[in-house]
């Protein structure tokens, strides 16, 4: 990492701040000594210009629409790899050879099963609990099962925690869905691939044979899931990953940290967008209503936003959206549907891309504009869309948690603030 510096002066004092340059990307001013030396803080709500850590995992160039996992372009990974290879890559830094992948897959499949007592937790939830609410609770409660024996200073203990999370989250996700429709949980099957096993845990019915299950363990469905999981696997310091890092910086149990990440992902500005896109399409209803809703999205006094449009980092196109757009068309061809929402989505995309407001503000469809449509075509229930995002992003969350915990010098994350409340004042004297 090459270093030069920029100078800043305050109160007749001058300080040279190191300018850090990573392998790729924007030069970054190291302001760590600013408070100690000059007695000032920096103010950056929403972390628009602030790097919160160093990381080797993922790189995004928002202007050029570039996304790299450990240096590999997302387009190449999407075309040539599987979600488990990508998970291995994110966690370990290199693609696995055949032997390493086989050990990793085998290791993972043996962690898929839930402790029988944990399976019992689901009965405490009302049948109409949102699956994301159950995910927060059940994933967090894994910490109750794996706490006392966990030595956070032992890298092997940390690796096993990461593997358990990656393996158990699909089992928990499917169990959340089964609970919501009143069906018994399905045990994971060690002989099935990651996506096939998930589909089996979601949709199999008692007494069905594997051949009868082929309609939902369909190769196009498996391929589409694998692709969406790869595209959603990591996205550098997004809100949920930063939440996992922030919680992890205190030394908290990893399962609790991932539950914190799941909570952050749920919001419609982040992972909740895929479910929000479908809700928005239902609200818009027909192609005729599109101009009215575009006008609402542009109106500063109206809270309505076009869900699935815009991104903090991507300002020309989201490379994940380009890939999902093609998949969306392939899936719709494979499962032809007269669902009016598909036609509406494509019409909305066309209108927005020609609209001056969206062009001027560089608001393009993001990955979640299309992912919800694909999941709907694959018959994944709408309230499970964000849970699907959780399954994929777990690979990124655990990789960032491992990276942070491996750093010998990591410190607790503790932002400062610009206080705008009352000056000090006296408590009113009480009448005797
Ligand atoms: N519809 C209408 N106007 C928008 C939209 C939108 N979806 N997104 C941004 N704008 C406007 C916004 O009002 C602002 O206008 P002005 O400059 O006049 O104040 C300008 O564009 C910049 O927006 P911002 O809110 O400052 O941008 P941000 O970087 O803080 O927010 C975002 C990014 C993704 C939260 C936002 O674009 C948004 O709310 N999009 C809809 C939700 C969504 O699709 N989220 C999924 C993101 S991709 C999945 C993931 O990685 O989590």
C-alpha cells in the first residue's frame, strides 16, 4: 500500500494526514490522529466518504460497474462457478481445487442439521410471523447452543462457527417457511447439492419420492438459485456487513453478530428491497398507472420511492442487475406465466430508464429489481425473498467477520457524534 499525505490546519496547528492507496480504488485519508492532534472530529452521516476498515475480500468500482470477489470479476464467477466455490473463495482468499472443494462441501453438509432443541424454537412463533423475524430470533439463538465451548481466540473455533452458519442458515430458512404454512420441518439431505437440498427442505411433501420432487428440483431453478446466491454473496462494506463487523468488534458471539446482520438486511433500503419491489408492483397494479407512480417517486413531498432503483455505490449500472436481467428473461421463458406483474415490471423498467429524473440522478435498476421477479417465477413465496438474500450474504458476512477477527490489532468500533442537544443546564429546584 503506497503512502503520501495531505495537510490539514486548525487552531494554528498543522497535521500531515497519510493518504493510503489500496490495490484498486479511491485514495483514502487516514484521519485516525485528527482528534488527538487537532481536537476535531469528521462528520459523515451515512458513511458517504468514510472507509471503516481495510479489506482484501471484495472491490466495487461504482462508476465503471465493476464488482470483484478476491479479484475475480462477478461476470466470470457467475458463468463458471458454484455458490459453494464462491463461498470458499470469499472465506479463504483462493478458489478451491477439486480436493479442497470436496472437503469443504462434505464438512458443510455435516453441519446442516439443527440441534433438536433448536428445532423446537419455531413452535413459539405465531404462524403468520414474518420469516425474517424468525430468522433474527433463531439464528441469534444459535449462540445459546455454541457459546461456552467457543474460544474466540482460536482461529479453528472461528472457522467452525463460520461453517456452521453457512450450513445451518438454509435449514433454518426452510424451517421458517414450513412453520408459516403449517408443514413439518424437513431434515437436510447430505446426498443433495446446496441449492437442491434447500429446495427439498422447502417444498418436499411427506411420502413424495425424489422423482416426484423433480418439478421443484428443476435444473433451471437450481441454476437460477445458484446464480442469485453468487451475485448476492458479498458486497463489501454494505449496511448489514458493517453491522456484523460492528457487533463483532466488541468480541460478541458470531451467531449473535450474524443475527444483527440479518436485522440490518431486512430494511427495504437494503435486502428488503426485493420483497418491496413486488409489493410496489401490486400497488401500481397496471401499466396505465406507471406515469402516476413515476411522478410520486419524483415528488420530494411524497415518501414513495421506486423500489429496486438506485444504489449508493453504482452510478452507471449494477453489474449484478445486468446478469439478473438476462436470467429473469430465461426463467420467464422456462416457466411461461400470464402473471401481469412480470409485464408490468418490464414496462416500469422501460419507462424509468427513459425518464429525465432517473437519468439525471443516475438511478438504474439494481439487482433486487429483478431478483424478486425471478423468485416469484420460481414459486418462492414473497415473504421469503429477503431470507433468500440472507442465505447468500451469510458467505460474505462470515468472511468479513473472519477477516476482522484475524487482524491482531482490530479495535472496538465506536463512532463519534456532532452533539446538537441542550447545553449543560441545572435540574429544576423542586418546591419544598
Ligand atoms: N426512487 C426515487 N428517487 C430516488 C430513489 C428511488 N428509488 N433512489 C434515490 N433517489 C433520489 C433521492 O431522492 C435523492 O434525490 P435528491 O438528490 O434530489 O435528494 C437522490 O436520488 C440520491 O438518493 P439518496 O437517497 O441520497 O441515495 P443513497 O445512496 O443514500 O440511497 C438507496 C441508495 C439504494 C437506499 C436508494 O437509491 C433507495 O432507497 N432505493 C430504493 C431501495 C432499493 O432498491 N434498495 C436496494 C439496494 S440494492 C440491494 C443492496 O445492495 O442492498
